[in-house]
C-alpha cells in the first residue's frame, strides 16, 4: 500500500467528520484467499520472479490455487465485531477486494468468493450486519487496481514505468511494450464502477478505504467523476480516504508513524506484526506499543486503524485477540482521554502525548513512561480546578514554579504522579481547568518590573 496526500480541490460534497473524529480507534480486517497459506495479500505473487522470488513469494498459479482452500468454516462476524467492540474500537474497515481481484461479496462481474472459491458465500453481507448491530461505524476497503482482471494491464501511467522485467508477467501495465489499448481500459473502468456501485447500493458504507491508486493518474482513473458518482450512489454522507489521487478526504500514513501531524483529518494504519495478511508471523508488537501508538495518534488529532488478519477458517489468531482485549481493558478506564478529543499540547510544553476535551476545559496528559515523581507542563495560564489520575480516587498534588503572573507569563506546572499508581501500559493525568485552555506560546520576553 502507498499513501497519497488527501487534498481535495473544491470538493463536490464536504464530508461530515463528526463520527470519525470522535471515534479515534478503528479495526482494519485483511482477510481473503491469501489467508490460506499465510502469504502476504496479493504482493506475494506480484513480486515473484521465477528462480529468484522474495521472502514469502510464490507463483501466480499457486497463489490463486488458495481459492480452493478458503473455507471460512468458523467465520463468525458477530463474534468478530463483539471482539472489536470489546477492544474499544468505534469503527471497522473490511477488505472487500484486494489487488488480487477476488471479491468477498456476490459481485456481478469478476472473481468472487461466491462463484470462484470453495467457500461459495458472500462474506461481506454478514459482516456489515454484524458491525451495525454492534454499533460500529462501517468502512469498506476496495483496491482500485486489479492484477487479475484481463483488461487492467492494458495502459501505462503517463511518463511512468513502461515495462516490467522480462521474467515477470505484466500485472500492472501494458506488457510487453506496445501501444496502450484504451478500449480495454474503458472496459476495466466499466467493471470498476460497477463493483463500487454494488458496494454502495448493497451495503451503504460510511467510509471507503481505497488502495492501489498509484498505478494510474487521476485523469486515467477519472477521480473527479468517481467522487461525484460515489456520492450519488451513496447519498447522505460518505467519507473517502486519501487514495483518490487528490480527490479524497483524509490522509492515511501507513506503518511508519508521522513525526509531523498531517493537515486536516488523518488516520494511521498499522499492522500488529510485520504483515497485513499473515497472522502467524511471530513479530508481534506489545500491548504497550499499541496503546502508546493510539495515544500518540489522538495527541496529534488523528485516528489509529489497527489491522487484524483472521485465519482462513475465520477465527482470529489468539495473539491478536489477546492484544485487542488488553487494549480494550485499558480503554475501558482511560477512554475519556481518547474518544471525542482534539490534539493537545506541543511536545515542547509536555514531553508526551496529550489531548483536550471538546470544550477545551480538560487537558489529558498521557504518562507512558515511568514518571520518577513529577511531570511538568508549560504554558497553561488557566487556574487549575483539580488534577487527578484517571481510574484512581483522590487528587494529585501539584505546584507552580517560576513565571511572572503580573506579565501574564505562566510558570511551570509540576504534578506529583505516584509510581505505584501508574498503569504499565500508560496512565492519564487529568487536568481540569477553569475555562477553556488559555495557552501561552512565545519566545519569552524581558520582564520590565519585578
């Protein structure tokens, strides 16, 4: 997957991000025929070169043969969504069709789990029902590119890559070298629109999570037209992620956490281990890492979309379930500092993530490392009502040091945080203010009276 900045010139319909910004935490689900052999989704055949290959690759015919082992015998979308809810997630995004072109719903055209896989079922419809019954907002992943469609690799991106190495079949562009076939590309676009229209009309998602846009230009995809079509097919509110060649609504940095917050709404998508589709890969992150990432996302005004990769029978791997439940237990206590909040203080004012309540009268400080007694906060002009540790009774002691109140320059707020009361996954210091945050940010000044 590749990120594209989600700048929309003169959007046809401005989306309502209320639920998205309140949610802060969602679950991504990568599930498909690649789950059978525990190979990475689609890329494991795309990157395969006979005689060379790459770690985890396999020939195209072997990859596609996994269709006959994709049984989903224990698929229980109700249990999935109950787990996501228990994890504290507020929305979920399901891969309805990855770059391999195998759709998980009963599509009229192209490969599908209904006609072309041994499972023989529509797997999206029951997931949609389960998500809605669990109170989760619904997003659907859809790959623009389709490396199995016969009319996809028929044109090239303007000025871009013109051919693939001779050992590698042409999944991406017209191959071998020769003229682009615009007639076949038009047929692919007809298929592309038909599938998206089906998803809109059958499932009425609140969000589309697109992928694979990088292989064509905005003009080739006709993204301006597509945005308009999607809002016609799904009227009444639809958010599009940024992988729309400039016609999406929000940014989706992936795997590498941003050190500067993207402009506008954004969402960081991340795997629990190294891969999107391989649950059995042992390189799992810890619950502490996952909670820290969630806090850092919220502290910068963004969401975390955390991936799970169910096994081919439909069960969620025990390690993934364990991590989700640990996150849920943490959020059950500390969720008030995550949900419905906005970005907090710059790191020069507090050395850790922080969030503000919607009315800006409560500052939540995430203490993610051992505090060694006191933590400091700079730049708060407000008077303090009280300071507490979320999940614990009683108030925390605090003191002010320095400053020049007569010149409206605040001192440093030092808060005593007892080590024994802290949660190993992270604690929240709740600072309740008199009035909305009055924030001092300056290079400093000479105090002319003392």
